[in-house]
């Protein structure tokens, strides 16, 4: 028997029905029986963003929110980079604002869609398209009917579908099919992901040895036991971030402690050589690198720590990255 790829469309309608969501408590986690376990992505879900810089930053933040809140211990996470391609059926996960979804028109009340393709129970593609007929806004807090197209909550919702979550009408959830006052992940959303992927099925933290594109610094991250060993700092854990630099660019990178004991930065050039490193250049224990790049290409930042046992959260900033 041949399994046909399945395609699911859904909408986030602007209709307001976000009242008394928690009143009924029909238990549901998960929803779709689709999950990612795709060796192409090495347990990562690679998303390619065709958005303006400003919306890319917000989209990346929303993916980070999923990574941070739902994925610790699941061994799977979103990664992202940019593209100029229009989303299509191509086995590449694409995110864009467009007037159509793969050529089909949006319903007039549809803010965004996630188009999922799977084979059997396995997801093979997830595209997210925001309806460009709307003027998009960005705000937290209660739904404003004059500004229905609020990017953060729609993005969180659509990325939830990409993870395989279905709709949730009966509990407080970002997966409600109608936009409402909820603008952050709820415990039901997190439980849904963990029901699909397990809460501790892999060794991952919110980051591992595959670098994330540095979109939208400042980035808040955590140094954890599950992070990979720093490539250029022996026996230390590190989170890796990449950016594209041009020779002579002046970049300024800072790594500030939140709960991380003593931040340490390493900047690695496109050929894999250490171009700069710093422990306490920003004063106190915070690390700081200010340098004029010597090469053009993909640079890697190793966000790490002075001590072997140092763990905790940090803020990474980069100017001109
Ligand atoms: Ca695609
Ligand atoms: Ca980490
Ligand atoms: Ca330090
Ligand atoms: Zn939906």
C-alpha cells in the first residue's frame, strides 16, 4: 500500500471566541499523529524565513519560545535561516508573508496557514504563510480588534502546527483556532509537544552542537549539561551561533550573565580559526569582543563559560552580526 502525502490546511480566524477557554476541560494533548523524526534535520526542524528583517526577528523569537519552553530534553528544536524563495512544495520548510498559500487564495478571515505534508505518521514538510492582505502588528497582551493580525500569536500558533499540534478549543492554548487574548505558550501547548515527542526522549537542551543563525539578537540562552562541548574551549559547554560577516565589518559581541556564573566568548572565522576570545572584557564577569572582521563568510560565536561547571542563562548581543 502506498501512503499518499497528506496535506492539512487550517486557519487562524480573526473571529473572536476566546471567551472562557478553560471552562471545559476536555483533555487533549497532541492532536495530529504526525511527528518529525527526519534524519535530514538531525532532530532539528530547519525553517527558512522569507520575511523582512523585522518580522524575521519576531519569527525567530517565537521559535525560540517553543525551543525554550517545550523542548528541553526532547532532543528536537527549531533552527532557522533566511531565504528569498516563495514557499512551495519542495521538502523545504518555508515561512513567508504572501497573498496566497502555495497559489491558493486565503479565506478573507484567515490570518495564516501552516501547510503540512507527511507520509504515514511522519512529517516531511511544514510551510507557514502569513496572509499579506492584512496589516501586521506586534503586541503582547489582550487582543485588539482594531489590530487583528498580531504576528507573535499567529506565529506561535502556526509553528505549533509545524510541530504536529492540532487545534485546541477547550483549554487555554495558543492552539485555539481563533486569535484571542493568549499571546504566549500555555501549559497545554507545552504538554502537547511533550506528548508527541516525549519530555525527555533525547539528550538535547534548547541548543546543541548545530549552530543557530543569529537572527534577532539579543538572544537569551542557557548553558546546560546537554549542550555540546565548546569546539575551542576545552571541557566547557557552549551554545553556537552563526552569522555572515564581511571583511572589515566592525562587530561588537557581548555575553552577559543572568544566572550563568562567568560568561566567555570565542569568535571563530570562516576557516575555523579563532579570531578573538574574551573573558571579562565588558567589566564584571561579562564577556565582550569588539573586532574588525578579517574575512568574509560565516562566523561562529561560541557562547561559553570560564569554568567547566558553569551553567545558567545569559544574554548574547551582537552589533553588525
Ligand atoms: Ca516548502
Ligand atoms: Ca544551551
Ligand atoms: Ca567572564
Ligand atoms: Zn491553526
